[in-house]
C-alpha cells in the first residue's frame, strides 16, 4: 500500500491530477440543482456516442458517388452489427438534438443566461447551431434519392437570399449541381470540421460553467444584481453547496446511462433509417424531406403562401439568431423566476407547440404528390363505361390523382375535386386543364381532344347530386 501511495504521490506531483479533479468534478454546485439539470450532460453523452459510432462507420464508408450507397447497403444488410451501428448513430443524433433543445428551453425558463453567464448562453447557442449543422450534413451521406433531392431543395432556398444567394448555393453544392464534390464536402464537414468545432465550443462551455458556476434554481423575489451577485453566489455555495461528484453527478450518470440503453433498444428493434433508391436525377417521384428534427421547418416553408416564402427564408433565420442573442445582451439582470416571467413560459410552450404541430403536418406532407395513389374504385366513379369512366382512368394515368383528392382517394397537394363539377363549369374545367395553374402543369399539349373531353366529362360529373344518385 505504501508503494502505491508513493506512486500516486509521484504521479500527482508531476501531473496535478488531484488539483484538476478538485477544480472540475469537485467543484461546488447549488443544492437544488436536480433532474432538470441533466440534459446538458446527456447532450454531451449523445455527442460522444456520435463520435464513437461515426468513427466506426467511417472505417467502412467510402465517400464517393460510385461507392457511398453500396457501402451503406453493406453496413446495413451484411456487416455484423452494422444495422445496430447505423441505428445507434441515427438515434444518437436524434437524442442530441432533442436534449439540446430541452437544455436550451430549461436555461431560458430559469433565465440562466443572466449575469454572469451570458457567455455560457452564447457558447451554448453556437453548439445548438452546430448540432443542427451536424444533422443536416449527415443526411446527404446516405446518398439515396431522398437525401440528394433534399440538398437540391436546400441549395434552391439558399439561392433566394439577396446578393449572396447564388454564392451560398454554389458553396452548398460545391459546384452547379450535386455530385462527387458535394458528397466530399459534406463528408468533410460532417466528420471533421463540425465535430472539431463542437469539441472546441464544448471546452469553452464547460470552462465557463466552472468559471461562473452552475446557476442555482431561481426563486421569486430574488433578482440578479451584477453588483452583488458574485459575492452572494459564493457565500451561498459555502453555506449550502456540495461537490458535483458524487452528490450531483450521479443523476447525470443515471440519466445518460438510461439514454444509451434506450438508444441501443431503438437501434436493435427499429434499426437504421430506411435507404431509399439510389440517386437518379431523371426520377422526379422522390419525396425529399429532412430528418424529423428539421421536418417542422420544411413543413413551415411548404405551408407558407408562395408570396411570403422568400421573405421568411431571409427573416426566419435572422429572427432565430436574434432570439439567441437578445436575452443575454439586453436582459442580463433582474428576475429569474419563471413565475414572475410568465411571458417566458408562454414563449417556450408556444415554440414547442408550433414545432410539434408543424412536425405532424410534415409527416402528413399534404404538399407532396401521392405517387402511391391507386385508381379510383368503381364505387367512386359510378359507371363502368363511357366518357365518365374513360375520364376516371385518365385522371389516374395522367397523374392528376397524385395531387388531387376525390372522395378520399388521391393526394392533397392541389385542391379537392370531389365536387369540382359544382364549383366550375365545363368551360372553366377545360381552360384549367389546358392552361394549367399555380404548381400545375398545362396539359394542352399532352391530351388529345377525345381524352380532354373524357376527362372534362368525368370532372363535371363530380357533384353532390351525382354522388347521392350513386
């Protein structure tokens, strides 16, 4: 034992391990820091899981347009534990985004961005943006039809920015179109640049936590005064504080361990995200959409009136950045209790409700054509021969049913045509088919005169009276 003690003293003298341990794991934290404080460490644990699984995937993945899809197929369907590895990486990314969102919400509700923790909030805001960047760059590495078209859409939206739009779009694509250079750039950002920046800002964030201490649970009637807060906080820690390890750290360990167990279960039983068909720019029937944590924003852009879309693409990100910058810069003192800041509660609930609602709408994707729509059944058509019957067949074969719904069958991208015969005359229906409209192609050069007459006859028959007679 004496030999081990002497060895430890020699090692500690040369490395200062005990000093570092006391300054980090041994630093005092407020006694009331409970389970709401575990989400920051859970986000870090999820990030480390991403690093380990990402390194393992990178040993097999080949970032080239010829091999990327094949290597992912090999990892998913042939490599031992490959489906588990991909699943862990996917669900780990989801956990990282979810927990950092909860962590930011908790910090905002408790006003932990106030003095002296303004820089802690700002460094955390950068980490939030980098986490979103990790998710965005990772999706393209699947190199399937959905991923490629999603990047096309992102570049098209970026191209609408005034003055710099084309340059930003060119930067995203690494050229004028998606190709090998795009994949190489996304791989480099996803595997090297963004993780490196996350490691750097995690270090800054943790240093600031140690420098300024963990914020104590807010109490009504105890506002933050920059002139007296530091001395009050230090005295409070001396009276009531306890070491982070093990008095508070056990909650972080328990929660992070439970998170990893859940992620392993999801990866094992649900598995890796489905691979769509290999990318083919000639196939237009893809339904590009981002992963769930960005789907709400995709839905918002899709649901906005076309005239407002360009403005929101510019103002939306600016408003989000302003939301991250304004609290610590302009409201860094005063009350912290959410009970005396009800607007903060309303804002957080409103944001999460909006994101949830848009996510549900994004899952339904009413703006996307339904390429799986089946031909209308006889009970809807109402006849088995003649112009109306032939028009119903054209309604499906020409793709009209992909975007327009009739009696519950078809897509929802365009208006419902269940009772179009009541709203429009035959001449109006004919003009709309021939000339097209917003997001609708013109069929004047596609349909023959007899086909046009049959299609008009079918649509004109879509009236409540006709339905009742059927």
